[in-house]
């Protein structure tokens, strides 16, 4: 049988052999075959990208707005509680620190040092403050004012009353405490004069029998004005009330006391020595004034005196901040757990509603990893939205409360960012089980139930 010759081919040879023999066509190099694929190869990694995953995960989030709101409500409350907790604690700490700087941080107290005496472990004063101590420390840098203070002990049976007659049939009433002070009292304690005036250096030098009442002591004794020249009777001795003072935050005990000049206490009650020297200083001058004050008062024996300077931090501020943190953190964690359970329930419900869709996607080639990743990302996005809204609500709450109270709001921007991230973490943890359950659905079983 004769073979028909086909143009472009040699008898008994294939097309590839003809090309090899002819050295290729169209300028191809000898021995190389021209490849012309009709469909380009598609890489396996390009079939389902990260963009596709995010698009699939977020497509169903906003389809039911009411369900979305109820889902993220718990997360919003939890994150808002946590952010507000930290913000309230920081704001309260700043406010307490401000009060601390306004009072304790601008105060130095000098008193006599104590030493052990006898076998009964009793302590006695190792030194004494001079009567002109305010004038001595006034020359030091950083000192704004100073006053001598001492509590005067009355003999047993002696009282302080507003009436000269002692009625035995009347019920016994506790007498207010008696203090002596020098003329710089009001300036040093930053008190407020309610009515009248405060005794001056002339009253002190002459030992005049005048007295100033604290506001609460005046209310207890029924004295609210000084123009009628009221008097108080201290151990039976009449003292003219010339003023009433209040708001002495540095020495709050003076608001319940009767205060007389130091000279009067020495003359009438035998006051031997002042107990303390209260010094008002500039902020930051505490260590310097404390070191120099004992030398200015007792240059020969500075160790017989001790000075208490303000510390760099407030223990009260740290204690209050810790208490506030504990209360609000407990509430925040409870609300956050409720929010996590809400996300888990809604995600699990979404898996049950979309069984047919999951089966169809699995039949078209989606892997278990891709199905699980879709629902995990969906839970993370829901948690992140709740965390973002909750962080904003917490910051706004701190600002509103601070403005209402007249405080300066203090909050760290990193706290708000951490709140949003924490919401995403809660969403991830809540969506782990529903995503795992969705990934285990078999295509045949899913499509059979559709």
C-alpha cells in the first residue's frame, strides 16, 4: 500500500521529527520545540486570596443589623467598662495628686526628736523648738510662712464652755481641744476667715486673752458672730472670741478647737515649749527646707530636732486607684465574658443557617481550612467593631464625668487602642468553636439536607 504524501511532512516521520530534522520553524533554534499553550497555568495559591477571605467573611455581617447590634452589645459594654476603669483611675490619681501637691507637698513639719528613757520604754523629747522659730526659718529659701503650734493640756476637771456658770444638773458635754499658735496661723494653714479677725504678734507679745474658734467648734458652742463680743471660758478664765476660721485643710483638727496666742498659753497655762513648727513651702523645696530648718533652729544640736518633708508620691493616690481598679475591672470582665458568649452564640447560629452554603463551597473545592478561616475572621471583625465602639464609649464616659466634677480628664490613647485589639481577641476566642464546627461539615451531608 502506498502512503500518501502530506505536504510539509516526510514519509514515515512524525511532525516533531520533521521539525527536528528541518531545524525548527520561524527562526527557532535547532532542537527547540515551539510551545504555544492555549490556557496559561494558574498557581494554586491564587485561587483563594486573603482579599477573597475578608470579602467572604464580611459579606454577611451587615445583612442583619439588629442581630449585629445585639451581638456586639456585650463586647461594647465590657470594653467600655475596662477603658473607663483605667481612665477613671488615672483621672482620680491625677486629682488626688493635685490635692496632695496643694497641701502635703507644700508642707514641712519640724518637731523635737524623741529618745528612750528608763526601763519602761517611755520616750522623751530630746530637744525643744525655740519660741522665735518662725522668724528663723522665714529667712530660708523656699519658705513662704511658718507658725508654732502646740496642744495645751488642761488640768483634770477644767473645761472650755461658752457660759460662765457650770450647771451640775446639765448633761456633760465634751470640751473642744485647746491649741496655741503664733500669729502666722491663717497664712500657714491656708484657712479661711469666716468672721472677725485673727490675733496678731501684738496679742502674742502682750499675752492678751483672745481666742479664735474653728468653724465646727463655734457651731457646737453656739457662737456664729463676734460683733457682740462673745467669750469662751477656758478653765474659768474668760477669753474674748475675735474670729472664726474654716477650711484649714493642712490642720483639719483645728476646725474643732479653740486657738489662743502662744504668749497667752505660756502665761495662763504654763506652756513649756511649742510642739511643732508648721512651715508652708514652695513645691519642690521640701528636702532642702527640711535639711536647713533643723540647722537654723538648733545650730549646735540639729540632731535633737526632726523634720518631716513631703515624699515624692502619694500612698493615698495609689490606694484609691487600686480600689477603683478592682471594682471596675470585675464589672468589665463580667460584661466582656457576656459579650464573648454572645458572639459565640450568634456565630454558631450563623453556621447552622448557612449549612447549605458551606456544603456548596466545599463541593466547589473549598478546603476545611478556608471554611474555618472565614468564620474565624467574621468573629474577629465583629469583636473588633465592638471593641472599637466600646473604647470610644469608655473615653467619652471619662471625659463627661471629669467635666461634670470639674476635674481634668486623663486617659492614655494606648488604652483605647488596646481596647479595640482586646475586642478582636475576644472575637477570635468566641469564634473558634463555631469555625471548627463549620470546617467539619461534609459536602454530601450538607447538600443532602438542603
